[in-house]
């Protein structure tokens, strides 16, 4: 032991691959690279075709959404009038 209680070290440093934090940095970098490449692969794939809805199902969906659309438009018109706009917002 050296003076002051600090251990003595030899003049030669250990090689870089013997330090654990180096491998942690390398592993995180490689994992990010692999995740990015996988994301690019997924983005390049053709999206699945949407299921074609029958006309009856489309009419039922439109009828179900009608009250919500009316309320949204009514609220937007009120907010616009309160802010001094004279016309309704565009869809």
C-alpha cells in the first residue's frame, strides 16, 4: 500500500476489452442500431389492405357517428363565434 491508503497500480494499463463499461456501451449501441434497422424494415413493408365494409355496415357507422359529429360542429361554431370568427371551420 502506498502512502495515504491508496493501492499501488502498475504502470501498465489493462487492455480496453477487459473493462465492463466498454462492453455496456458497445451493447447499447448495437441494440439501438438493430432496433433502428428493424424499424426501417417494418416501415418498408406494404401496409395490409383495409377490410372492405359493406354498405349496410357503412351506413350503420355513419348513423352511429352522426350525433358526435353534430356536437363537434356545434361546439366549434360556438367557439368560433366567441373568438370573433364569422364562419364555421373547414373539415
